[in-house]
């Protein structure tokens, strides 16, 4: 109950932040203007619209997740409101989990809003045909952001918001290059091989969540799409749980 109360308060605080609302409005506007690409053939226009929509949701989700994650704990410390919270019968792990869930609910609300607009635009643009397969791309983006949010929360327990922003963003970029780091694990140079192996297996594998090409271009097939998606969702849940445990351990030993 305490955790959910903290999560609810965090969600309300986040939804009042202008920067997050501006990002949401800009993203929704870009998705809604997607059909204006009228000089392409119907097939090309559909592919562009699908690609644009998923890309906008990913970029906006990335910024919203990082901006939410890097601020939830440092803001409480800066305002000294954390002393009031922890003076009550609130355990530190409940505080961390509440902040994480509040940020996650914020991301969920905003990705859901963008997803609804995206699917609605596709419905009218593609001859009133619903595109359920595109929901998979939106769902995968959410779980990708869940993992990123857990990482940002972990960093927020010991790093400043500015440092956290660049650390989270950098790891997200490197994590999306999983195919590159995997190929380098077989490099003949020992130093390169060790570094690539370290990065590939330790850092979150964000690249596996990007199934846009397979959704936008139906001719690209996965061996078993449902298994692939399920594996990545489970990966996100487990990795996020590990990061949250580490965040709780670090925060429990921090003097605030």
C-alpha cells in the first residue's frame, strides 16, 4: 500500500511537468501529421507512416523515460521532502519501488496515448483496416522503456541528474548496437574481444526490442514471433528486477 501511494504521488507529479507534456504533444502531433506524406505510392506511404510512428514513439518514450527516471529520487533529496517521507513508517525499498512504479506508470500512460493515436491514424490511412501487428511494436517499446527506466532509477541512487542522463543515454545507444558488439566477440584482437564480450553480456540488450523492420515489412519473417516477443518481455522483467535490487541496496547504504 505504501509503495502504491508513493507511485500514485509520483505519477501525479510527473503528469504536471510541462516538459513531459510538451514531448507528448509534439510526438502526437508528428504522428497525426504522418499521412501528409502524400507524394508516395500507397504502399510506400503506409511503410513510411508505420516507420515514422514507431520511431516517434521510441524517441519520445526514450526522452520521457530518462527525464522521469533521473529526477524522481534526486528531486526528493534536493527538496528535502525525502526526510519527511522516510521519517514515517516507510522502508527505503518501498520508496525506491514506489518511485520506479510512478515513473513506469507515467511512461505507460504516455506511450499508450501515442499508441492509440498511431493506431487510429493507421486505421483511417489504410482504408479503415485495423493493424493489430503494430501494437506489438508499441508493446515492445514499453518494455524497452521499462528496462531503461530501471537503469535510470539505479543510477539516480548515486549519480547527479546530468551524469545520469548521459550514462543512461549512452548505454541505451550501445545497447542498441548489440549486433555489432556480438560480431566483435569473435575478433582476433584479445583486447577488442574482451571489451566486446563485456559490453555485449553486461549491458542491457536494447537492440532485441527493435522489431520495427519485421513489422513494417511483412516479407521479413521471424522463426517464432510470439516466442521472440515473450523472451524479450521476460528479459526486460528480470533485468529490471536486478537493477531495482541493486538500486535498493545502494540507496539503503546512502546517507540522505
